[in-house]
């Protein structure tokens, strides 16, 4: 007889333990893992079998490629091609419960006169009729075009590109990175402009979707679009929300133009969750099932390899991309394995809790993987593509009254110090961190000791603003001057929306902050607010050009704490709605 408890008994026990004053987080995670392992095993682990392919089912109520096409995770000899059949994208997809054959073609030209590979993939209902084709035997550093066919319908044409072979001599790389695209806060005009750039690839650093119901999370300049339904919690909810974001034509155009490398932050599940710990006050059952659903929907809608398919409570998202001998990109997951945020996840000074060396941000396995691969790298540049502010950032009223974000690396200072110490021990001067999350553009020198402004520079962090989150930006905020004064290592701070473009050569890293004057109306022009250069000479970041943004707002009354207040206000709305649903 099995010794495993039924699912409902595990849930009840964990709910009781989580509410106990003697709550033990390790036991909680082990039990929650068993819950998620049971539920996810039923949902995904069996999804590769079952129904037969039914060619006669490939008839659709409307155009099935409503979510566009995408490619991603490029290697020197392989790339992932993605699409999802969804004739009714906001209503569960609208495809019958059949396995649907989807043909695909890869060509050297956009007219498909020179087809190099073709095949058929099965779109399965268990994975929302998404398709992830891992094409291999390709040539390195080569542009390809691709398309899909289901029934009598052809998809849009996408363009992709393999990366150079590991160790190959590479003279330059141009890429963009983006994050934080709250659908309600604005239009995706930035992606319309990004699609026209001459890029080798794109990194997305998290908050691809937001979980809130309509007008729960409201920007300072007002919401201009509506989420399609209440706060998302179930698999169907997450699928419909991803689909709503994917129906945006500007987002589709950017996906179709370049291969993307993606990682998540928090809003792909819920604001500021930490591993199996929800943001505020949810039952174990509710959050574990929610995370399982969110992870599955994320996989279904991203151009990820089968190695990233969720398994149990986990989804393998941290990975490495070697762009010839020019750059090693270490794509991190700073959300799935972290210890709970210190100090109640409030803006606070450092405390014994936030300084506790036993706390982790990456988890032991991922941290060991990162340091081992950093130590073996022979690349011209070593790059961490990740989610949250890495450099120290005091946004308090003064140096004597500091405030730090406990959700960022400042809340896990020993974990950051372990990376810093390792980089210094290897005498690296080529360490770059790419960051999203905070809805503004920043650039910081990475120095040996943030409390000693004159300490050695070993790298740079470039933080990208949001695509839309936060609504219309401005050139300066009310706290700009104060934050720059309190943080000598921060060299640039700007609050417009947009994305970041980087041009990399063996000796120089150039970052262009591409910004929009507004996002609450479509049609804004793009411009480069500033261009910054980092060279491996320990001189740090230097600004090489800056420009006024036409039609851009010069200043605002916004301060850093406003973002946290907006999330808190959204949560209060959610709680009120939930109470109104309860029976009398």
C-alpha cells in the first residue's frame, strides 16, 4: 500500500503548517513540491502521448495563427520555432480537443525559393496547441526564414538567426533587451520600432505578462487598455492572458523579426513571489496550483526548448549562450529558487535578516553553475542577463537613513558578494549585468565595495526601462538628483519608456537607451536619449552622447516608492473583490 498521502491531505496539512507560528519554510517547500509534482505530472508529463493525430481536425473557425510566430534559444546549429494555433485566442484558443499536424518550413530567403528544411510537428491540446520545433543541423551565424501551415492556412513569415560557433572569432554583436510590458499601461510602440532595428537577437528579462484584473494596477498616467478578465489564477486564465498580450501586432512584429532569449520575473505568476512563497496571505493549495499553471502557460507561449518544459515544481530556465569568442551570456532565474524576501519585503535599511549569508537568491545549484561557468569562460565579455537591480541602490532620504529594495540583490547582499568576490578573484574586467524590473533606465559602475566610491571598477550594469509599465515617463523624477547623489557609482538615470540596444566589440561595450516620449497613445517616435560606453580600462562608464526627447515630459513628481504603492493598492483591490465574492 502506498505511503503517499492523497493530494487533499497534503494540502490541508501544509495550510495548517503555513499558518503556524512555528512555520518551517524548508518543510513547506518539500511538501509543496509533492503537491506540484502530483498535479503537474498529470498535466504535462503525460502530454506527449494519448490522442492520435487527426488531419481532418485541421479546420478552424477563423485564422489559427492569431498569435503570430516566434523563434528563440538560438545556438550555432539550432533554433526553436514557435507558434500556437488559436482561432479564438481570448477564449481558450478555440481549437477542438485533437492533436493537429502543423507543417513547418525553413528557408534561406523570405520567398521560400531555397528551402533548407521542412517537417511536421504535432500541436497537442495538453499544451494549448502550441508548437516548439527544435530545428538542428543549421549553419552558424546565418539568417533563416520560417513559416507554418495548418490545414489550408499559412502563418506569417518569421526571420531568425543562429549564433556564431563557440570560440569562433567575432568582431561585433548588436542586440536589444526589454522587460515589463503591462498591457493596460500603454501601447507597444517600442516593439514596432525595435522590429525595424538591425539586431542579431533580443533578450526579454521578465514581466512579459501581468497577473492583475482590469484596472487593479493603475499607472500614474492612467490605464488605456483593459485586461481580459479578473486576476489570473488558473491554467485557462494564464493562457488567455498570454494570448491577449500576443495578439498585439507590434509585439508580434518584434518576435517575427529576431530570435528571442527569454527569462521571467515575478508577474508571470504573481507580484514578488519567492520560490513557493506567495506575495501575501494565500493558502498553500491556491498558490502551488497557481504557480504550476503559470509555469505551464509560460512554456506554452515562449520559444523555449523541451529542456525547459516544466517538471514537477520546477522549470529549467537558467542557461548559457556563447556568442563565438565575443560574449558569454548567462541567463538567470532570480525568482524560482530564492529565499523569502527579508524584512517583510518592504523598503528598509540592511538588517541581520537581509545580511544573513544562508539566504539565497539563485539557489545553490544555479549559483554553483554560474560561478563554475564564469570561471571557465574565455570570452571577451561575460554577461549576466537577469531581472533585478544588481548594484547597490539607496533611494532613502539620506545616507544615514537608507532604503533598499528587499526584492532586489540589495535584499540578498551576501549572495551578491559571493559573485563579486568570485569575479574579483579571477581579475575580471569584462563583467556586464543586464537588468529589467524597475521601469526606468539606469547605468552603474560595478565596484569592489559600494560603500567605498573609489574602489576598483570591475564591470557595469545596464538597467532597461519598461516597454509600458508605469505609463508615460519623464526625463527626470522628483528623486533623481537625490538618488544620484547618494549612489556615486550610478552614472545614469532616466525615466522614459522603451528598450535598450547594445553594440559590442572585443574592446568596447556601447549601450543606447532607446526611448519614447509617451506610451498612452500609439504612434510615438523613437529616439536615443543617451549612449554610454564601457571599456575594460577600469575607468568605468562614460557618456558619449545625449539628446533631448522630442515631445517628452521633462520632469515628474514620481519617486521610487510610488511603484510599490501602486502594487500595494492593486493587492488591496484584489482582497476587496475576494471578500465580496464570499457567501454571507
